[in-house]
């Protein structure tokens, strides 16, 4: 049995997803490049086709929103790349790298601003997800990387 990977619970982590549009457009490397160039460390990485159940958990705070059904459809339309990223203030840092939720309005220089646009699909296709708080990060990492455990300190 291989030893499972361990996360240092003292350090901050964010769960990043390269969404189906980003993966299909071949932007995974560009997203990873920006995260690594910023100085953050990759602690987990996988390609996964998410099902409705996983996405329902992942987007639990949006369950009552009008766009929820379309969001789950878009997010399950193809593989995503799930990444655990580590570093001091990485949650805020990744949010800053990603830019505004709406890619039309996201500032140039950000992932969404440089690489995203409105495609007229009715969905907000914005290439990446990043956790928005330590609590969400812990919940999302457990969902996408159940095999990753925290080491005792
Ligand atoms: P973020 O991904 O920037 O954290 P969020 O958590 O508010 O944004 O929303 C999650 C995703 O849902 C977002 O990346 C795209 C989609 N979304 C948000 N608002 C939407 C809207 N008004 N209509 C359609 N999709 C939306
Ligand atoms: Mg969010």
C-alpha cells in the first residue's frame, strides 16, 4: 500500500479547479503556470469527471440559486483538473489571480480577465474555481481529495 500524501495542517490551502471550459481549451498549463509563478506549491493534482452528487456538495451554497442546474450541467460537461495549492494567504492570493467571477468584467492580468469571455451559452464560463475561505477550502479538499489527509503536528 502506498503511503497517502499528507498535508501540513499548519499551512493554508486552497482547492482550485480548472473547469471544463478551461480544460477543453487547453488552458490547464497556463493556470498552473500562473499559480506556480506566483510562488504557491502544488500538493495534489488530478483529472476528474465530476458527477452531479459531487458538484451538488461542492456548490452547496448555491443550491437555491436560479443558475444552479445550469452550473452543475456546465461543470459536469467534461473533465476538470482539481488542484490543492499551498501557501501563506493562498486563498486570497488565488482569488486575486482568478479575478472577477464574470470574465467579461474581470481585470486584464487575471486568469478570467485574460483568458475568459462570454460565449453566449447563458453560463458563466470562467475557467477556474478557487476556495473562498479556510472553511470552504477544508470542505472542498475533503470532497475532491478524500485520500489526502493532514499530518499530525
Ligand atoms: P466564484 O466562482 O467567483 O467564487 P460564485 O461562488 O459566486 O463565484 O459562483 C460560483 C459559480 O457559479 C461561478 O464561478 C459561475 C457561476 N455563477 C455565479 N453567478 C452566476 C450567475 N448570476 N449566473 C450564472 N452563473 C453564475
Ligand atoms: Mg465561489
